[in-house]
């Protein structure tokens, strides 16, 4: 866990007071649940809706729709994979807009052979460019689903399935069990399917409402703990008032010396042939050799100080030679986001987690066709923006690292921050010596809340 929460660990060793330890121990015993909970997106989930549209002689036709209700976590290429276990001896006669990865043993069928006879089918989306007669609305995006806050219209994925050997009335049909979702890796846990009020559909001309014969819902939630991913991004800091650039923590996402050939030097001759050997497509990250070894670095520079405003420059740099990030997003937390006055060249949306009153969290993403595409590592592999904040004179200060972000997520992953005692200080800032126990406690508590979010 340590690379995730250097501030917490750093503080503990530095100010290892029994009070903090006691506090942490006490609170951790109260929160032992492994349930997914993200404090910045408490209601975030992927809802799978299964609408029976018609009964057939031996089963039914259903439209399955996945809604990504997560504010900032999207599903990137190579996309989602959905699985379930049939309750009885169901088969899939046919699918529109998706397919199962395996047909299974259909040997007992003569003549008309089902699309899939497996007890636990595994379904994937079709690719863009699928012929129109094999498509339905919201299908065929290679399993890519955008985040709700960023693109609600693109946060939906659907397919149609014709099920045989199933019940043919709402009394005999059985809901499938054990839904599993890979998006694209692990991290999601799905609830059992629950019969809900039938969905109503508005016809295309908006003049008639139809409704499903029967509907059930499955809710899948994400937990970084289950995903067990190594960090994928880190944060570096600088300011106009101090020459020091505080880099990403060493080994934030991995160590250069751990495995030989785990990274490439940007000066390597014949770089292109190392990155993508001819005739091979490889999706595992291949990063540029750096001390942090992260695919993504976010740099926060405190750039200017005006009388009533201050200005920050944010740069996102891609160190991964094998990834173009499309539809990237950034979530940043800083107390001054309640008075963000202007933002240049990124889209912005305020997220109001917790109580709905504190407005200190912002979601940022690229402008379509301008900088929503973050190129693979190289000279074009960065995007940047400037933020103008209005000072609230009662809280604003350049002291004690206040001007730096509290936490940053890139594409929903928590980025590794430098330890707070390494932040650039104002000349003559007494930060190091006078940091009070109260502050230490507050910071420790805050970090602990972050920890909880992933427990
Ligand atoms: C899933 O997200 C939707 C939209 O935010 C919300 O209405 C619903 O209550 C959530 N479901 C669960 C089980 O959290
Ligand atoms: C099944 O359908 C009947 C009417 O056709 C309805 O009264 C009943 O509530 C339905 N049951 C379920 C479980 O949907
Ligand atoms: C649910 O599915 C997972 C993965 O397909 C499998 O490992 C697990 O045993 C299944 N559980 C049940 C109760 O079928
Ligand atoms: C079922 O999912 C749909 C998704 O559109 C949602 O609107 C509805 O509230 C869900 N129902 C329940 C009971 O979770
Ligand atoms: C690898 O590098 C890190 C940081 O540079 C260092 O702390 C660690 O001791 C090194 N490990 C080995 C096995 O050389
Ligand atoms: C990224 O995009 C560029 C330009 O469209 C393309 O040449 C390159 O092959 C892409 N790289 C990857 C890894 O997809
Ligand atoms: C923003 O700044 C103004 C002026 O300093 C202040 O009155 C206000 O409370 C601040 N917060 C918000 C949310 O506007
Ligand atoms: C700048 O900040 C660093 C801590 O990151 C500190 O060591 C250094 O003394 C500061 N420089 C000045 C001129 O205060």
C-alpha cells in the first residue's frame, strides 16, 4: 500500500504519536467491510438492465443494456467482458450487437444450431464497422464505454439476445446467476439479478410508450482493492516561489532495476521497432525509463500570483509508448475549486462528493478534436491547461503547501503524490519545524479517509 499513500506513511514515521496510531486502529476496526466505496463518487456503479421484449416458442428475446453511472471511471479498450451462469438449461439462439467468445458443445442440436450452448457464456461487444444489419443502438463500440459525467450518451452499451430452452412466461423464466464483469481487467463485483418494475421505452417519434414484459437489474461496483492494480500515475509539483521541482516519488509505479527491459530509454536507436516489433500487437504498457516508471505524470505548477487571483498550470504527460489515451479524464481535489474562475482548453465539471456542500473536487477532460487525445510517449505525448482561482482571503496562503492539490485521479486511478514534507516551500516558511500536531492529525485523518475509499 505504501506507494499509494506516501503522505500517510511519511507522517506516521515522522510524528509517530500514540494518539494517531490509536485513532487509526480504532477506526479501522469499525470499517472492515471490503465493499467498494469511492468517497468521490459514492453512487458510482454500472447497472445492467435485462429487458424481456418478447416471448418466443421456447424462450424469449431480451435487450441487455449496460449503463455506466460512474462519474469518471470509463471502460477503455479492449473493452468489457460480461459473463453469467444460466439458472437452467438455457442456450443462446442468436445475438445482435455482441457475441459470445465460445460456442460450447451444441452437439445435441440438429439442424438449427445455437450461437452458444455454454452454461456460463462470456459475451463481448462487436467492433466498430460491424455491418448495420448486425447492429442495434449503442452496440459495436469494441466494449468501450465513456464516463457518465463526461459523455452520458456514450456511457451506454447494449446488445440483444435470443434465449432458448428458457421459461416462456414471467412465472417459469429464471434470472441468470453470478454475473461477472471485466472492464477490461478485474475490479468489479456484481449483485444478484433482481426483478424490477418493467422498463418503459419511448418510440423514436416520441409519440408512444412501450414497455418490457419483464425487467431485471444487476448492479456492479468497482473497488481498487479488488483490481489490485499497481499505481498508473504520479504527481510532480513546482512553484514560482521556489526553484525546486518536486518530482514523482521514486518507484511510484515500479522500479527500473527490478526487471531488465521493463522500460525503454527515449534515446534508444530504432525506438519504433522496440516499441512495436513488426507483426506483433502488444497491449502491455511499455514505459519510458524514469525514476517513477509511471505511464502518466500529472504536473501541478503554481504559476502566478495576482492580488485577487492565482494561476496554476497543469500538464499531463504520457510515458507509455503503447497507449494513446482517448477520452482521458482527471479528477482533482483542492479547497479553492469552489472558486475556480476560468479554465483554459479543458472541459470542467464540479463533482460534489461527501455532503453535497463542499465543492472542492473538479473533473477535467479534453476538448473534442483538440486535446481529448493524449498521444503515446514522445514529443506529442502531453496536454496542458491553466486554471485561474479567485482567492478567498480568509483561507488563501502559499504557506505549508496549501497551493498544491490534495489528491488527483487519472482515468479513475489514484495518482501517487510526493510526501507533504517534500513540497516546495516559501522562503522562510517554518513548515518543517512548526507543523502542529493538530495539522498532522487532520492530514492523517484525511489520508485515512482515502485509505478507506479503497478498503
Ligand atoms: C447506481 O447508480 C444510479 C445512478 O447514480 C443510482 O440511482 C443507483 O441507486 C445506483 N445503484 C446502486 C445499487 O448503488
Ligand atoms: C407476471 O405477469 C402477470 C400478468 O401477466 C402479472 O400480474 C405479474 O405481476 C407478473 N409477475 C412478475 C413476477 O412479473
Ligand atoms: C461465479 O463465476 C466465477 C467466474 O466465472 C466462478 O469462479 C465462481 O465459481 C462462480 N460462482 C458460482 C456460485 O457459480
Ligand atoms: C434498474 O436500472 C435502471 C437503469 O436505467 C435504473 O433506472 C433503475 O433505477 C434500476 N432499478 C433498480 C431497482 O435498481
Ligand atoms: C532499485 O532502485 C531503487 C531506487 O533507485 C533502490 O532504492 C533499490 O535499492 C534498488 N534495488 C536494487 C535491487 O538495486
Ligand atoms: C497512436 O496514434 C498515432 C496517431 O494516430 C498512431 O500513429 C499510433 O500508431 C497510435 N499508437 C498506438 C499505440 O495506438
Ligand atoms: C468565492 O470568493 C468570494 C470572494 O472572495 C467569496 O465571497 C465566496 O464565498 C467564495 N466561494 C464561492 C463558492 O463563491
Ligand atoms: C524550496 O523547497 C525545498 C523543499 O522542497 C526546500 O528544501 C528549499 O529550501 C526551498 N527553497 C527556498 C529558497 O526556500
